[in-house]
C-alpha cells in the first residue's frame, strides 16, 4: 500500500535582530521624506538573538 500523505516538519524561530535597509533615490527631497519608497539596494541583518524555537508537524493529503 502506498502512503499518500506527505509529512512536513515546520520549524518556527522567534527572536530579535538589527537591520539596515538601503534604498536608492534620484532626488534628495524624495530621500528625505520617510513616506517615499526608493529602489531597494540591500538589507543587512546583524546581531540575531534567538529567543525560542517551536517545531510543528504538518500532514498534507496528496491526491493522485
């Protein structure tokens, strides 16, 4: 008999981190206004601190 259930283990990691979000603008006034969004250049994540981890089992039914 073929088991048609696919088992997945999902891990959730909760914590804190500092990040730097870098955007590119073509105008100084646009860049100075916090409500404007520029072109994303990069995001740097630093100082990750994990508080706790939660593991959960998920079962999905697959149809043939």
